[in-house]
C-alpha cells in the first residue's frame, strides 16, 4: 500500500511540474519563395507571392558590461 501511495504521489508531482514549465516565446517568420531567376514565385490561385513560413523560438538578449578602454 505504501508503494502505491508513493507511486501516485510521484506521478502527480511530475505532472504538475510539466504544466508549470514556461513555454518559449515563438515568432512566425515568413519569407517569399524565389525562383531560379530571382523573382518571387506567384501562387496561381491567389495571385500573391508564395511564402515559406517557419515558427522560431525568440531568444532573450542579455545586456553585457562595457569593456573599459585602455589608457
């Protein structure tokens, strides 16, 4: 019985820790698809340029300390 209670407690605590983790901020980045001639490829249905979209993580920029100048 002790092992059953211990197993349930561990399972419940691990499930909570996964929910509390912060999801990374993401940004959707789209660029126009270019053909061999360097011009954007047009979509025949919409008449707009085709785009290749990806979802990327947004990284935090850390502020550094200034490097002192030599005398």
